[in-house]
C-alpha cells in the first residue's frame, strides 16, 4: 500500500507501467463536471470508477481484495477512511471471488485504519485487503 498526496504522483510512475497514464488522467480532469460512473482510460486495462455516496460505519465496511486490478483511491473532497489488513492474514472469505468484477469480500476485521483528505490517494495492491468508504 502507498499513501501520498496527488501533487507527488510523479514519484510512482515507475512502480507500474500503467500508473503514468492513470495519474495523467487523474490530474487533468475536472471531476466536478463528471457524473458518477465508469470512465475508460485505456479500455479494461485502466478505468475510473467515480463514486459518490454515503460513507459507512466501520462495522459495516467489508474488506475486499482484487486479483487482477490495483486500486488507486483518490479523495476529491472531504475525507474518507479505509480499513486495511494484509490479505495473507484474512481467513474468512464471504463467498467466492467474483471474476467478472474482480472482487472477493472477507468477514475479517481490519488490522488498521487510515484517513485520506482532499487530494490524497492510496494505492492498494492485490496483497492489500481494504475496506473503503468509511
């Protein structure tokens, strides 16, 4: 997992070959003019899911993991907390991996939480079980 401010995005372009294109999109769009939904950046390889919604109470936020995708979670305004746990420590899956949506939920509880504010992001890898929208 990586946590940083969007102004430092260039530091991470070499971490993954898709990050430069993803951050270029994130730093050049007026999100206030966009509707919630899915926006393709590079087909199914890189896309944005723009979500607006009510935040959950920590006890109602399930840990999730992805096998195929890496999440870059960016807080546009306000603040959002996340739960986190090393995926290898998760032992209570809730169902099976949904391969179409690349998501598996766990009933395990986070081992830590963190909060992001305006313009901050986190990068969550397949090793990172995370509970967003807290």
